C-alpha cells in the first residue's frame, strides 16, 4: 500500500498536469506550424519533458518501497539525468539550425555532426549504466541519492553544449534575418530552464523544474504557432494570407499610391524535384526567398511573399523603380547566389507584372494579369 502525504499528492498532480500539457502540445506541433527541424526538436524536447515527469512521478510513488520499486527508483534517477543532458543537446541542435546559414549546414560533413553528438553518447552510456555501476549516481538502501565518482563527466557533457548555445544566441543578435522576438525566444528558453533548476535545488519540495520546463515549452509552442498566422513555414516569407491582406490595403489606395504587382515562378522546378529530390526542391525555394530578401534591402517599398508552391508574389511602389529594371536586378541577384552556392541545380525565374493605379481593382483580376505575363515569359 502506497501512503502519500498531501504534499506528495499535490506534487504528483502538478506533474500529471504538466505531462498532459506536454502531450497536447506535441500532438498539435505539425509541419503546418513549424519548419521541419523545429517540429523534430519540439517533439524531442517534449519527449524529454514527458520522460522527466514520469521519472519524478516514479520517485514519488516508489520512494521508501523495496523490491522491484528500487529498480524503478534507479531507472527514474537515470532518466532524470539523461533528460537534463538531452534537453541541452536538443536546444543546441535547434539553435544551430536556426542561426547557422543553411548552405553551411548542407556543406557541413556528417562526421562533424557525429563528433558533436559524441558527448551526449558518452553521457548516455554513463547515466544509462549507473543503476548497475554507480558511475554517476548511487542510491542507498533507504533510497537516499548520492552522486557517483563520474558525475563530473555527466556535468561536463551538459556544459559542453551550453557553450555553443551561448555563442549561437550571441550570433543571433547580430544577424539581420532574425527578428527580436526570435532572439528573445532563444534567450528565454534556456534561461527559464536554468532558473527552474536552481529553484528546484533550493526548494526541492516544489516542482519548479518541471513547471519551468513546461512553461518554456508553452512559450516555444506559442511562438511557433503565432508565426504560422503570417509566415510561410518553409521560406519564412509572408504567406499567402498575409499577402492577400496586404494587397487588399494597397488596392484600396491604389489611385493615390499606384504600385506594381509581380508574380514569379521557378522555371524547371519539377525537374529539380524529379532529379534531385524534394529536399533539394525545398532548398531551391529557400534560395529564392533569400534572394528576394537581399533584393528588398535595396528597395524601400518592396513587399515579398510566397504565394504557394513555387510561386512568389511581391509588390513595389510605381515611383520607386521601373518593373523591367527590377526584374533584371533580381535576375542578377539570383544568378550570383546560384553561382556562389554548391547546389547541383540551376534555374531561372519567370516574372510577370501588372500595374494597379485605380481604386477598387479586383485582387483576382490583378493577380491574373500578372500571371498571364509570367506564363507568357515562361513559354518563350
């Protein structure tokens, strides 16, 4: 018979609540909300949180029991230590893919990633075998926890990933494509985890660590979900819904502020997918997005978005540039980016445009006019 105090019951209720939140958030985190690497990282972090909650729950339920319960106590200690290390490791992976340029990630040899995973592998062996070897922790017959002789190695493995995380956070502040909200997220998540851990050590009777971890995951989930409203998941450009809302406002004042609407389509895109695979097809779309962002640095009124598939929509004020000049400029930017890349594919863009200079134009009519120009160039 397990006899739990009111404190233990409340602690367990907190753990169950946090675990339920983690499961719900993990289930709702799909590629529609985040980029593929973000989704994978979120699921990995969710797994760490769930395992940590189960481990702490086992500790509460099995504390003071003998027999098979002692095995569960040892396993819960090992799982708790492993979750600490894997949480830091997965956050490093997340930061690496967010801050490091995509081309650098693609060019990076696999052996480099394998070397980066070496400390987590060492920690897994040490912590995973400690229930039998006592390398990083031991439990007395009374269930009292003591650090093992190699606990410092476990701590060093965790700290190993903390160093590049701090470096990547600093780099994210310097990069123009990372906005301040993203930077705040990169800084907040590890901070709340550390604060929760410190409070847990100081006040072990309260589930500070689990609550802080869950709160950090909620902030991360909410940030990724909020981004979905206006941002395309793959390219990080404005999405179609955002473009339509922007276009509606521009059309309403088109007579006083005329503008050009451009529709652009990737030539030979199906061939890229067929010959090099869909991952390379995605890379082609990301390259287009990056070059459009580079182009936008030279034009004050340029609005860029992904319309859907391999189509992109952008607008610019009539008085800022001639449409053909903008098309030639973008073609040069795209060619330079492709020549500097190590991608196996090459492609061009077909671009059509339409002028909006009277109020009350139909969005669909304006887009169709630009589309016709785009397809006319594609047939040449």
